[in-house]
């Protein structure tokens, strides 16, 4: 019965019946948030093929992949803050390297004295 339903129809069917007998139970997707809004998006054959491939590589369903990409795009990374953190980390790594080199030099000096 559910073979010819769209994903939106499947969602409605499940919400009404809670019947999961025809769903893929070998690869269940944990549901921690109730998602009750469905939108329709059109993709070209090439676009959906790429999304399916990338979702497969990530080990998730294409719908989950698209949702995650949309949410990530709506809250982008603060590149200035990230750059500041990277610069700080680089400075600290340099300080650690200098400290380690200084410590080794002191140990070598003690060993020859």
C-alpha cells in the first residue's frame, strides 16, 4: 500500500496510523524531534543524484542530508571568530614548541655537566 506514496503522504499515513509495518526497520532513523511541517522542493536530475550520493557517503537518508544542509546554511560559521581561534591556537602551539625545545636544551646541558 505505501509503495506508491510520496514522502509527504507516507508521513501523513504514519502520523494518522502509526503503522510502521512497511517501513525500512533495518535502517531506522531515530526520531528525537517531532517534525510536522513538510515542504516540497524541486531538484534537477543531476542535483538529486549528487545529493543522494553525498547523503549515501554520509550514511544518512537524503531528506536528513538536505535538512542538515539547510539548517547549517541558516546559521553559518562565524569565520572571523574561527580565524581568531585558529590564530590563537597557532600562537599557543608555537609557545609549546619553544618551551619543549628549551626544556630539551636544558636537559642536554645538565647531561654534559
